[in-house]
């Protein structure tokens, strides 16, 4: 399997600010554009040497301009002036990485860590370079070091997840990616889309395209850039639907759309709730209009059976499930089987979308009844 690299490269360009921030950089690895995290921090305290600081600032200016040869030259001068200047070791490591000398980058990141073991930035950068060298086990070790220093750092979990994905250990990858997403959500991080995207990619490589599509759509909603080939595979893998105008004015109109009604219901049932919300709204509206106006299909909604009226999506699924049963069997008077088909549809829909819908105690009861083969008997007792 050809695996798309999504390595979280964490690097620094300048370290003049005393505040902590993170941003993204696009790095091309193996011909693929990757969104990578850059950490900028002034956590080390700088230097007391004016000469070293002058060299450092000159190096940073060269680095900002993309002149990495001169940036390297002046960072080395800064280190010569102050051999304990931690920021200079970090930044020259980045310069070597951009020059393609990964072994030198590792050497200087390790020197930075020797001087300041709790420097998360150096651990992040070192982990990223290990990832570029495809030494994912060492990368995971460094990300764990980050979490020892800062247990709630989402980038630590993100990096571990990405590394496990590259090792094709998808279950471990998913556990850590979900933890990263949880922390992104708690902190309202601007990188929330990256969390959704990574989870989507893990599901993709697991072969679960339904969950992959759901999470990558959420990433797209947050502004994440999706690789064109992945976009084509997940979102344009079927012919474009023919635009169709639905007119429900006469009794005869309803019969014309029976096949469409079944297809629409199946789409609602099988498509994750976060995918194509505009299409979902349009289908919901049409189905309700069709079902409530149909001269042949008659549905009875009992509060003793449909005990989850607070879930509007579930109510539409119930009505759609009953309607599909009637249209396929022509059992227009089958109250028990209609209720059963609608309820089973709700169970399937709720189970697939529980996280998005939230826990519903009433539907949970129906799941237990179905598992115990008592669902039909329960519905019959309420009729």
C-alpha cells in the first residue's frame, strides 16, 4: 500500500517572542504537499552575550529570506560566541533540515536537549526529522518525551498517531489521533481541522471509507486542504447526479417518485450525518412532504413507540423506514411491520451517528430489545 506522508514537522524560524504560538507550514515530501506544525517559543531565556544575539538575529533574517547557507554560517557564529545558546542549536537544526542534512539536524537537536531537557520544541523537531528518515519508532519515543514534559500537548498525541499510521498500526494511531482531537476541541485550537484530517486518513488506510469521508469532510469544513486525488476518490467517485425537479401537486405525482423516495431514504440512512448537510436538509424536507401528502402510504406515529421525538433526524428516518417497507412490499395496512421497519432504521442510523447525535436513552432501550429479539413483541404490545 502506498501511504501518503502526513508527518508533523515541528520547527522554528525565529525565537524573539516570549509567547508560545503554533502555525502551519507546507512541506513537500515524496512529491506530496503536507501541512506541518511549526512551534515558536521563547521558553529558553535567550543569551546574555550581545555578540551571540547579534549573530542570531542576522541568521534569523537570512532564514526568513530562504538563504539557509548564510543562516547556518551566522547560527554557528552565535553558538561559538555562546555555546549554551539553546535557541541557536534549535534553529540551526531547522536550517540543516531545510538543507537536507538530516543527520546534522539530529546532532544539533540532541545538543539542544542536552542543554535544556524540557525543551519541547527540540523534541518536536527531533521527532519530525526521525519521521523524515522513516525512523518512526524513534519519532514515537520523542513524542512520548514531549508528553512527559507537557501531558496535555495535543501535538505529542498527533505526532504519535501519525507515526503509528506510517507503521500501519492503525488502531494505536486512531487512539492517539482521537486524543489529539479531544485536546484541540478543548482548547479551541486553530488546528482542529488537522485533527479531523488525520483521523480521516487513518480510517482511509484501515479501509473504512465511510468514516474517512465523514472526518475529511469535517476537516474540509474547517478549511483543511485535501489532496486532489483523495478528494476525487472520496467525494467524486460516482457520476454526478442528474438534477431533477420534483413536483407534488396532484395525487398522480406521488407515484412517479416512489423509486426516488427509497433512494433518498437509503442515502440518509447510509451517509454520515456530518457529510453534505445541505443535501441532507433538502432530502429531509422532500421526504416529509412526500410522506405526509401521499395518497397511498399512511403512517401512524405513536408516542408509545416513537419515544424519541426530541431527535428530529431520527423521526425522519422512522418515517422513511416505514415508507420504504410499504413501497417495497405493498403492505399498506401492516402496522406492526411498518413500525418495526421504521424502528430498525432508527437503530441503524443512531448507532452509526451516535457521536454526532448524542446519547439517547430511549433509542438505547430499543437497541437492547432488538439484541434480545424482543423488539417486535414490544412494538406489538404498544399498538
